[in-house]
C-alpha cells in the first residue's frame, strides 16, 4: 500500500478493535473505548450501558478480563460513563478535539451488537455519514450514520475512512437500527476530561442512589428550563411551576434518549386528570384556571427507557 493511500477497512479494524472492550453488568451488555489521561487508562462508554451500577465487567479482545471495574462518574446528559483506572497492555485510542467529516463520507462502527458469546469479539459495520446534528440547548454535537447496529453497540466507536475517531456510538434512532447517533469526538473528549477532574458536568447532581429521585418537586421558573433524568424503567418525574389565573404557557421537552410524554395540571390532580397532547408528543399548551402551583409530569411512553432530557415552561403571548 502506498504511503499516501487511505487505510483499508481491515487495517482500520486491526488497529482500532483491540482498544474496544466488551462491557457487562447484571442487566445488560455494551461496548467501550480505551483512553488515556494523565498517564492512566480508562474505559469510556455510555452511561446507559452501566446505569445504575457503579462497576462493570470489562473484557478486551486480547483476552484480558477485568472484574468490578469501578465507575469514576457519569455525565447523564451526554450519556457518558468513565470507568477505571485500568491497567492493560493495549494501546488507547486518540480522541481528537475536532474530526473533520462531511455528509456522504464512509464511516465504520466497531463494537459488540447483540453479543451473547462467553468470549466475544468486536464486529465492524460500514455505512455513510447521513447527517450532522446539533442538540442546540446543550451544545452537544452528533454524527449520524446509517451503518447497521443493534443494542450492545452502545458505547462503541464510530471511525472515519481515514481511521480517525469520529465519536461514541450512543443512540439508535429507530427500532430496526437503521440510524445511529454518535456523540462527537470533541464533545466526548472535553466532557470526559471534566469528569476526570471531578466536575458536575451534567448539572444533575450525584445520582448514585435510586432511593431519592432528585428531580421530583423541583421548581421550573417561567421562561426557563432545567435538566432532568428518568432514573429507571417506569420512572415518572414531577416538576412544579407557579402560574396565575388565565396565564397561558407552553411546556416542552427535548431529548434524544427517551420517547417522551409531558402533561400538566393542578398540583393536587391525579395523573389521569393532567392535560397532555398524547404519547410521543414533547410539548403541551395549557391555560391556568386559577392562581397557584401546577404539576408537570414527564415519563417515557413505553416506560422502559432511562435518560436525560431538558424541560422548560414558556409564557404564550396573547394574540
């Protein structure tokens, strides 16, 4: 191969795949990426791969088995978890501050989709970059690919045709695995560094215990927004907003992680009495019948997904 020729898919796989471990918790499996920071090695994956556990089994393609690798911390908004430190004889990947990519470029997913073998091996799928996305309110950027995927690929890696790392495979956009969103390499790198420095990156606080839902009964200011998180399957979050009689508002959700439903009503209303525009609708308009506090309910339609979201309440101007 000429020096200026791009690497073949096989060469990319041989170089990158040794750094992509398989992860397992008592309730699921996923993929990870070996990185290095300040002389120490860590495994980065999606927070939903390990949540709510604080340790995981990690298996590298060279046969290295690591039991009970501890959680450093997670960023639930960007769906990142950092585990370690670990000590393995494997070359870590290099996360770039920015990787140039355009729609139509060839890309590869490497990870462990639908894995059930005792000693799994990583797989590789080819596709193209189908879209570059921005989650505007969070400042997070994503690379969308049509490379075929399935559960278990989460936490794996998206690689460009030249072998550069494009991002962390994070979300599947439909049930058939037709599209994957990968958190960009730059955002992953920046937020991983902040996690390792001990910052509360996602501004969601310490959620290592599921006994207390820190979202419930939090106040949302009018024309403001805040972060929230569905902590477990079937979780329902409740927020409070203060309204005056006749005030018209627009309550909204923004999330890639859940299929949302949002509803609003008087503070003492039963769930079935709350006003909603239905499942899979991420906003609702409401007029307050009297002065007082009102409840805003957030849940996943199928009651099986966990994940971060943004929630806000905006006043509606009279026409």
